[in-house]
């Protein structure tokens, strides 16, 4: 059985709301970013990872740039 990504997003959102819990997803899919309450970006410098909260706009810009770069 195949599910659309938006259906999966809806199920995760309902489960999170009903169970008062959180889900952590690693994704480059805009459909999931659109419903996220908080988005984290991970960067690397000198072999050290840094985690920062980013806005939805920043995350979407990153995804668009990544997709454009990979399309070439």
C-alpha cells in the first residue's frame, strides 16, 4: 500500500497532537517543513558540527538551492 507524503505528514501531526509528543524527522521535503513547529540546521566547520534553529524561510531556501545545484 502506498501513501502520499502529505498523508504521512497528516498522520504524524495528528499523532503528535493527540499524544502530546514530538517527532524528529530528517528531511529535505518541503511538505514536512511546512508543518514543522521548529526546524534545526546542522553545519560543519573544521570537523565540528553545529546545530542552530532556522526559520522555515531559511530551510526552504536551503532546499531550493540544493535542488537547483543537483539539477545541473
